[in-house]
């Protein structure tokens, strides 16, 4: 290559290697090890990891007898948990408020994107939510499940949870439409709301804990895949590095506590509740413990999914085109272009050049 080749603006700070030039970046879309390549690889790994964990949850909690027994115990244990049962009994309007909050969450997602004029990103976020809900419906209809003993019908199951998928889909969709400086507080607050929606569905007996966990992993896989696709098309660029705002810390710290505390307490309690006897009757204390274990695991996984996406989008701007390239060299001056003028692309005005 010619000695006048220039590295990509805002690209990788590592030393140049053969082929890492602005010309290659402009023609091929990205260089090996460039910023977009790193974002794509991280997002793709996040997507594959979420799919793998979803498979493990499905195999462990749906296909095995031990997992089904634990899920049934966690669902039954909601009646033995006097705190949750008393809250639902004293506040019957929570069902309507949960549905209303889901509708308002969808409206908020669309309104923020349209008001900011980010029509493509709004469509991408809405498409992610719709895709997650569609995959949820397909899994609920066609995922194989064990048959009930002595009956031909399948065991009733809400795997995965549509309410959790919708709530977390709205939360992760906000990461694409809100300004970069407000991404952490917006996504963090919405993820806490999604964890609360999942906790209500478990306390109300609509879903088992595995349903909410699977929904969170499914939504994370969908949005990681969308981020990888956007990076593959070269539609991400480095974001300015700033110190975290106080509002971000005020929201992120509770989210991190829910993730760490939920996963830690849920895994710790899971070891005790998996040892339930194979047949009834069960000790009410064991059922209550199973229910609280499921609540902790579902909340921890939901919060962790939001943290993973925020980590993948750290210092990533998804709202702008790739940065322009600055040309220099003898053929630029020969074309009559001023030295301080910045052009987009590798070609000069007269399209007359040589590739060495």
C-alpha cells in the first residue's frame, strides 16, 4: 500500500499491521480488530451465551422431573409466603396496574424514539420487542414438554413468560432510542420495573420461576443479535468517554444489588429446595423457601440481562454513521482539494487514482 495511507478516525489505537489502512476500512467496511468488529464480536458472543443458558434452563427446569418439581413447589409456595399473599389480597388492583404499566412502557419506548427523530432505531427497538414476543409464543406452542402421567395432554406451562419478555424488551429497547448519556439511568430504571413485573407474575401464580428466567435470557439474546447486526453493517461508532453521572450511579447501584443479591441468594437457596421429596405432602416452610428462591433467581437474571447489554454498549454510539476518513497524499493535492478539507470515502473528486 502507499505510504500515505491513514488509519481510521476513531479506530483501534493499537499499532498498524499489514492491511490496516483507511482505504481498506472504506472499501471493506471495517478492518480486522477495528471498533465495529470488536462490538460485533462481543454482541455475538453475548447472543450465543444467552441462547446457551436458555437451553440449559429449558433442559433443567422443564424436561427434568427435579426441575418441574421445584417449579411446582415454588408456585405452590406463594400461598405459604404470607407477605406476598397478604400484599396481593390487600391490593387487588395490582393486576390492572401491571397491565397498564406494560402498555405505558410500550408507548414510552415509541414516543422517545419518535420525538428524538430516531425512526430507524425506534423501528429496530420495536422489532426487537416484537421478535422476542413472537419467539416466546413459538416456544410456548411448540417446545416439547413432558406429558402428564396417565393423560395425553401436556402439562400446563407458561415457558417463557410473555409479561417478563415484554417488560424487559421495553427496558432494553430504551438503550437504542435514549441519548447515550441517559442510557444507564433509563435502562436501569426500566429493568427494575421489569423485575417487579416478573415478581408479580410469580406471586400471582401465573408463571413458574423458570418462565421468567427464560424470558429474560430470550430478550437478551434478541437484542444482542440486533446489536451484532447493526455493528456488522457499520452503524456504530465510538462514544465520548465521560465520567458516570450521579443519576446513573443512583440507578445502576440498585440494579447491581438486585442482580448480585438475587443470583447469590437464589443459587444458595436452590441447593436446599432441589432436595424436596418426590411426593407430597411438603413442609410449608420448604414451599415458602422454594418460592423465595424462585423470586430471587428471576429478579437476579432480569437485572443481570440489563447489565450485560449496558456493558456491551459501553462507549458505543448506535445513533450515528461511521466517522469520516481524512484523506491526504499527493493525489489529493493533484485533484485540487485543499489540505484542510475533510472528505468522506477514499476517492478524490475526479475519481482518477491508482491502487498500489
